[in-house]
């Protein structure tokens, strides 16, 4: 009885814990355009010659890199499980094995 109830609760927990992200179509494994632009900008910054820049310009670049990396982490695609869902999965594995 408990297993049936836990299995019926599990999908709603997973769906409720998903973050709203940019959807990638299932047919293509391409990155969203916004992510591609951010990655290109990071590569461009890496290739810059920073030795001729002033201190304030370097500081602005560091701020930009931090902001881009923060946005990239926020746009991760995936399913986020709550602690309760992980505990239920572990308990089910222990009971079944």
C-alpha cells in the first residue's frame, strides 16, 4: 500500500520541483541561441589581450564574466529532485533489493 502511494506521489514531486528553463526541442540537441551567445562571449573574453587594459576595464570584464556564468548556471536543463523524493527513491531501492 505504501509503495503504491509513494509511486503516485513521486511524479508530482518531480514535476513540481522542475525549474522554468528555456525548452530545447526533443528532436534537436542544439543549445538555445541565448546560451550560444553567452558562450561565444566568454570565448571572446578569454582570447582578449588583457595586458593593455586598465584596471577598471579588467574589473568590468570580471563582472561581465561572473554575470554570464551566473546566467548559464541558472539556465541549466534538468530535473531537480527534492530531498523527500530522494529519500523515497532510496527507501524503495532498499525494499526492492
